């Protein structure tokens, strides 16, 4: 368990509202995206957050009822995301902060995201600890997004380099390389590791 760097307190307060609902309903989750890469690497402030959750088809109605007073939410989008293993978003009424919620895909790698999640302490969130995607999986997810986005996002690339630079030898490189191979990302992983070491 580690303490995260400072993040935008207002964003964390909004995220805390969603985490409280997920905990109440027993829905497993892991925070990813730029919030995770900032926690493990270089801080970068964003206007949104990403969170992966287990499918919760039997809890959709209570979930929507608990969040709809504070967030814009489409029950139809939540249902579709759960059935198709895609994503939906929540937009906080007071701040317009957006949270993209990704329903866990039915693949070995995606199921592993929640199995490998890490408990971290965030100053600014009321929960004793919150669940984050592991640093290795943050790297792999961002590499996948970078690849699927046409390999043009400098922000994604810099986020990955930041995690590699800060975490260094603490990373499980055997796992990284095995998963990169299965995801077709070996060339990109080798390239970003080399670039992070040069920096």
C-alpha cells in the first residue's frame, strides 16, 4: 500500500462519490487511465477518470438510483455496457467531471486487471484505500490505447514513459513482456522501454 501523489482534490471528491456506491453494492473496480499513470509515474491533471468494473447486470437499477442525483447517467447505456462488455460514462452535475466506466471484457488479460489490482491510499478520498490497476497493466492498457489510436497520442506515450521511469526495477518485466506478446504489443513495449531508459 502506498500513498499517491497530490491530485486535484475536487476530482478526487467526485471520484469518491462513485467509489462509495461501488463499495456499497459490492461491485469490484480498479482505477486506471491517466489518474493511475499519474499515481505511478508523472502527475498529469485531466478532466476525466477511467475505472474498470466487473459486470453488474443484477445491480444496474440500484446503481443508477444511487448515482443519478449527482451524475448524468443513462440507464440504457449502463445496461448496454454490461451486456456487451463495453463502457458508459458518468458526468458530475456540479463540476462536469467525467468518469468513463469500462465493464471488464471477457479476455484473460482484461479479467486479470481486477485480479492484479493494487490497494492505494489517496489523500482526498474518504475510503481507507482504493483499488488501482497495477502499474504493469497501466503500461499495457495505455500501449493498447496508443496502438488502437494509430500511434499518434503523445500524451499516452509520455504517460507510459513516466510509469516506466518512476517504477523502474519494481515492475514485473516478465509479466509485461508475456502480456505484450499476447496482445501484439511487443515492438511498442520494447520501443517505449528503450526510450524511457534513454531519458
